């Protein structure tokens, strides 16, 4: 039941929420008392652009969040006591902060894949710096509470009371909002900017339902934040969900249950509490890990293509845990806690490599695993034309989409067989038979596709694709890729209006009749280019992912057959297809 806390990343997250319990619990009571719940939520939301800047420019996320939160806190203080106008102004700033953060993430830094992590937090990002920041926030909160706690308490009951020579109400509010900004920045890594109120407001509001004594209220708030944080981390690992959303749902549910229990007659409250505790303990017992195949090698594969190659070679010898699902984009993938759990239990981790799934290295580190990481792109000898050098991207020496040349897939099969046989030498003969059988099928696939395109004049073999993923395929079968809608080998990039205009001119100049969108990407831009140039966008390709389960394209061979057929129909105006097996 406590297995998640044996993982290094979960341990760091656990320490983080326990440290944050002190500032979140104490500050939460003052926030609720002074009616600043809206502003505390606003501080977290306003920090979002700072997080995006930190992510895009490569410096620590908490520093970016702290800078943006500090600017917002100064804005709130500057508005002073004009409460009616202040709330409207703050709401406008929040809308602007969210919009600005999204624009920065998607259009400026092309980091749209990180937006979910920035908004809802990640258990995998907590490091020593975050722990130090959380400890500093806890110390600052304790110090501020000792010096100003009584004044914040007095102002919470009657803001009009004189300050007895100390700071006035506006200054006190400013100091409190500044402290909220500091603590919020410390919490953002684990809970995200959008749901920080789940730590700073809801537990304090829940504790307020249970006691009216200030000291008890604060102690109970700290305890609630700690308990909800610990359980939230555990649940986030078990259900594979962002921690911020998990903690927020848990915190809100506890508030609702406590409020409902208070409405019950006093004799019924004890029975309700006992029932709730029994249900909670029963739920904790449901987290047992599913049984794996007896006697099989536990293996992780990152992408759908790699997963299918490993299953084809390994057969009954392996139990493959594939991280990416069909029609997902490895460029934009954000690892989840269960990915780390899978790696921690594995003996081998097979990655596509070439920069396509470089996030797997962090997953292996977070798992504290001794599993061997096999990056196939670095082991496959690139065929002529498959090297990525000089194409205006930074994926490294090898084309990250190496598998679109079946000859590279054949080479990868040999490396997979070698790694599996080393891990399980007693099954070497079985693995060799599987590999030989699969290689024969791959050779037949390659020969069949080559025959298809040899029947079409070279001047007709011209296409445009969504992004630069089909270089190996094009080089192998003599197809010219005139251009791509996204001018890069990563689908995270964005095409500018100038890029699309130049592409349209190139299409018309080369007489290209087909623009082929990808199944895992939005087809809007490709269809727009096709409409502008008179080309067709009827046929689509599988670029970074296999097709869904149950489809003809759920396997590597099925995907390549489908791509060959789509390209053939596109360049022959639908008059001819390509069925390599026929």
C-alpha cells in the first residue's frame, strides 16, 4: 500500500508537502480571517506567466513564479482599500495573466506541452531547490506570524481598529499578500499555479468549521494540509493524475463532507465519521499493483513503434509496459507517475532515441532504477539520407523518425534481440526465432513498398507532409518531400504566416498535388494550405504513432503499409493504391 513512497520522486514530493503544510496552514487561517481567499487564488494564477518564462528561458520555475507573484502582490497593495474596484481590477489582471501565459507557452516558446504541468503541478519536478524554497517559506511564515500574527488577527475581526503605532491596515494587508506570494511560489511546483488555493484556503476553511479557537484552528489547518498533501501524493501516483488536481479534489471533498456532517444531529456525527474512515481505509487497500506475467522479463517501451517491435521480438518472453498510447505525440508527452512506477519495476527500458523521447532519461532517474536504457536511434546505423544533420533542427546526429525506413527497423530488431538475450540468456533461442521470423516480414514489407513506387515516374513522387517526420521513408523510396506545414522535425514547433506562404509558393512551383496531414496532429493547417494551392488533403499519414487498438495500423507493419498506400493514392490522384503484401 505504501509502495509509492519507496520511489525517490514520491519521497521528494512527500517532503515538499510536509514542509508546505506550515506556511499553507498558518497563512490559510489569516487569509480566511481577513477575507483574502480571492486574492490568494489570484496570486497563484498571476504567477503563471512567470512559470512559462522560467520554463522557456531555462531558469528555476519557483523564481519565475515568485517574480510574477511579487509584481501582482505589489499591484494589489497599490490598489489599497478600494475594495469594489479592486476586485474587478484583479479579475482583469487574472484574465490577462492566463492569456499571456498561454500565448507565451504556445507561440513564443512553443512549450504548449508543458502547460498542464505548469497549471496543475508535477510530482516529477520536485528537486532539492524546491525543498529548500519550501523550508524558507515555512521559516518566513513562522517569523512573520510571531511578529505580525496578533495584528493580522485583530484586523481580521475589525479592520477599522487603530494600529497602536504599528503598521496600518494597508501595510499589514500588503505584508500578508507578499507572504502569500512567497509561499505560493514555493508550492507551485507540486500543485501548479491554478490550484494553489487547494493548499492555502480550503483546508483552513475546513478547519474553521471544526473549531473557533485561533490556536486550535491554526494547528488543525497545518495538520489538514499535511494529511491532504500526503494522501494526495499517494493518490496521484496510484491514479496517475496531476498532483494539484488530485489534492484539490481531495481537499474540496473533505470540506463538503465536514460541512455535511455538521448539519447532522450530534449523535449521528460519530457514526458518519466511522463510516467515512472505513470507506477511506477500504479505498487505500485497492491500490494493489496488478500481477505481471509469470517468468517474463519486465520491459518498458516508450513509443508505440518501439513497443510493437519489442513485442514482436520478445513474444511470450517479455511483458511490455508501453508508455505512450496510440495516436499520441511523443514530442508533447509529459511523463506521469505511473511511468516512473513501471520503470522502477522493469529490467530493460527501450526508447526510440534521437531526441524524440528524451524525457525517458528523467523518468529512469526518478525511478532510482537499475534498468538498462536502450536508445535504439543511437544503435541503428543510419541508412543513406536518414541523418538529420543540416535540416534546421536540433535532434542530434540521427533522424528521430528512423523507423520509417524498414531497413532501420530491421537493424533495431537485432539490437532488441541482443538486449533481451543478454537479460534472459536461457531464452536466447526463442528470441532468435522470433527475430528471424519478424525480419523476414520486414524485408517483404520493404520490397513490396519499393515495387509500388518504382511504377510511378519520379517527377510524380512529390508530396508535402505535416512535419519533417518522413525523411527516411522518402529517401528509401525515391519520394521528394517538397516542404512541411510545420518546418521542423518536432511537432511542438509552430508555422508562421510567412512559412505557410512560402510553402504554398513551393507547392505551386513544384506542381505538388497532395498535402498529407498526420493522424496524431490537428489537420487544420494542412487543409488550409491544400485549399489555398488546389492540392488534396484527403489522405493522411501515421507519423509519430501507430493507429488505435483494433485498427489495421495498430502494428508497425500495418502503419507502414497504410502510409505507403496513402502516399501512392495522393500522388496518383487516387487512381492507384499500394498493398505491399499483395
